[in-house]
């Protein structure tokens, strides 16, 4: 049984460059050219940051997208569209748009990715609260037990209306990885996530604060370790129980 995931690439999209600068991370702003204008007008920041990160990761790994199975992991998904629809529902004078509805479901971004890349491979959308990134890695691992090749994992969250669950959703952040069961051309290897005895107070304060505001930022310790080529045990979430993986580079 495979006990490691090989990382072929990692890419970040964050419209707020100050967030990345604070951690000395390299990343990208939204690439508007990836979505045709007619389609882009209907998409949210969620979809745009996730697709930007996903495309960058695929380019870095030099993998085609038409046959690449993917996992899209997000705590909130299309929270702004969903919130707007929920506020309209009680008003009998408002008409709900079918277009808005299909942009409100949790697999909206996965669907747009498949359409844009003419990809008929499975696209999975998951959400697991604070454990979302760890569960995304486990989902990749489970899929690679059944079939070899690569998987695209995208972890993302957008800006939330702040009256919902502050401080969640203060920052839009997305990261994407191409992961494989094979070591060829990998930049690192990560073990299957496990629950550790680590406590919240042992975690880096700046990262914890950011992840409370941008749940997808749970990926940052892994990104930093990859960037510095530093083997270590990386935390994958901020609330007990803490999930961790061992990174080898």
C-alpha cells in the first residue's frame, strides 16, 4: 500500500499580495485570461482564484488537464452567491436566477474547471470544516490506491460577508498541488495525514491567525517547507485534533 504522496508542483493565488509577503511566499494574482469573458462575468472570486492556482500547478508539473482527475477542497465554497440567494428567498417580489443557483453549489468551481479544460475525468468537491485540507490529501491518497497517475488538489476559500462567521472569510486564498503515486520529477513527498498529539498553542501564531481568516491558508506550513526544501512534520489544520504529515524533500 502506498504511504506517500509525491508532490510534483505547488502554486498559490492570492489577490492580496501583502498576505503572501508576510510569509515570504511567492504567488499570483487572478489570471483573468483563463476564463472567457462571457463565462467570467458569472463566476465569483472563489472560482477565479481556484482556477488560477490550479492552472499554474498544472503548468509547473507539465501535466495535461483533459484527463486529470481533481479534488476541490473548500470550507465555504461559493459562500457569497449562496448568501445572496438566501437573502432573496424570503422576498416574494424577487425572482431567483437559475444561473445564480448553479453558481451557488459547492462543486461550482470543479464544474467550471472541467468545462474550461474539456476534462471528463472525475472532479470531486469536498468540505470538512477545519480538517478540509487534510481530508483533501486523504481523498487524493484514496483515489491513487485505485488508479495510478496524478491528481490535482485545489484548496481555496473566498471573501465571506463578515456578518456570517467572523473572522472567517476576511481573505481570499487558493493553493493547488499536482500529486502523484510515482516519484518521477517530484519536488517532495508527504506521508498520509495522521492525527498527532500536537496542541494548538504549539502552532505558529501568525499562521493560526491567518488561517482563522482564510481557512485555505492551512496549506502554508507545507508551502514554506517546500520552498525552503526543509524536511519536517507539517501541521495541516489549526484546531485540535491536529492533523500532520511528514514532508521529505
